[in-house]
């Protein structure tokens, strides 16, 4: 398994949850790391992504200001801290990696990501 996501669970609206993604990728710093999510009956959507050096971070409008993505290269781990959770954040969250071939550019489209983890379920109750 190259990407192992963990930390999902059930939380009440307004609460917080943290996800982790442990990567067994060679040359971890060559990858942009991201999170996508897929709610029941909906398409997979971009959540957040971070460049290899934590310098560039992108967020979807729906999570901006509430979620924070970060990575620790020494541990080959990417994090997603989720605050002020809403019921509409309920989804399976997928960790993903894209080989950085454009000098730190952080993509937001799923097709640009090469490696996908198995997903972890986040349920936000109202």
C-alpha cells in the first residue's frame, strides 16, 4: 500500500477531526500531496493539496478557512486538520499524490494525481 489514510470517524457538527496519510512512496518530496472526497451519490471532489515544501497550498472554496493541509517530509506523512465541520463534509476522504513535474505547481483536478489511497470515512452528524 503506497498511501494509507487514517483518522476518519464520526463527529458532531461544529467539531474537529484530523486525518493522516502515511506514504510509502520513493522520493516523497517529489510529490504534491492532496486530499479529495466523495459523498454518497456525488462525484469525487478536490479538497486540498500541498506542494513538496509546504509553500503552496490550495483549498476548495467549500473548505477554505476551516481545513488546513500540511505535510512532514521526514515522516512521509500528510495531514488534513478539519475544523467547524458541517454535515455536508460527510464523505470518504482520499489521500492522493501527484508527481511534481512543474516546479511546485499544485493541481486541483483528479486526473492529474497518480497514486490514490483507500479512503477513510468522515461522518458529521447534525
